[in-house]
C-alpha cells in the first residue's frame, strides 16, 4: 500500500476531494492511504502562529521554519516506526514542473510521499535547504496555496496504482503515454446534431481502427503540442531517428 501525507493549513479542503469517486475507492481497497496534517497544530504560542513578516521587508507573510519542521518530523517519525522511509516534497512555483512522467515516478516509489503546501509569500528558505528532498510545481502560474496542486499530483499518481482504474489499459492509451496526445473518442449516438462518428470506428476492423487512432493521435499532437513530436516513439520509428 502506498502512503501519502499532506501538510496543510487547510486540511478541510481535502475532505470532499478524498471522500468521493476512485480516490475513495482506492483508499477503501488499501491501494493507498492518504492523511492530512494540520500545520496549525504545530504553530507557535497560544495563537498557533505559523508565519511572520519577511526579514528585509517586503509584502506578505512567510511560513516560519519551526512549525513546518515540527509537522514533518512528527510524520517522519510515525512512518519510520512502521518501517517506511519518507520523501519530503515542497509544492511551490519554483519547483520542477509536474508532468505525467513524474506521476509515474511517484506512483512507483515505495517510500511515503509527504507533500508540504505553501501559503502566503512562500517558505522560509531554511525549509528548502534543511528539510525538502525535492520541489514540485504545478506549472508556470501561482495559486493561493499548494493545496490544489497537491490534489492534482495525488490524483495523477493514485490513478496509476495497480487496481485503481477499472480497465488498466486506459493508462496505455491516454495523453502523454508515449509523449503524444490521445486520439479522438466517440460513443453513442452515431450521429448528433449533424456530426457523425468516423466510419472506421463502426467498421469492426480492429487493425484499421488502431491505424486510424495512431494517425489521429499524431495529427492532434502536431496541431496542439508540436514540441512533443520529437519525443514521440512512433515518429522516431517512422523517420528512422535513433
């Protein structure tokens, strides 16, 4: 069973997210255990303070190191008592952009993954240098906090775990598998508001269907994400590139 922890100032945000659909089923089946850690419980003083003004001046507040270190070390000790290692991951716009390859990497790890959600103006730098094993970004944009990025990372990772998806072949045919976008999909009815399903999909000829899907996937990738084409295995095979 995989283990995922999320250190956050807003653990209540994760209740509906984790309590529905395939994520709930994945937890019920013990494919994954997901726990939230309330950073406020490790805050300082009677007000449970977790942030302070930045040295040198500037706008906003910065997360102090003491509460973050205390929260992470408590979870680290809990996992190590149970024989598990732990990977400490900051969710920050300065991190490595998250992608499908990273989702597969995270899903394949045996150690517990502990995601630390930023807020305000970010982390005291000593959290980066003295605590984090790696940093992940959701992309080249900034959110109010790391919670929505944590949700995206968890969902992308958990769906790759064995037994989570009803049909495991879904993973092999979707976007970014083989560095291409997915081919167009159709279902009933065969005609809707003047738009019809391509005849090849109704033909029952599986070889022709697979050929059509490969061609459509490459065409869609060229149109929408041409930078992926150089990475695409089908393109390399066809052009004879190494």
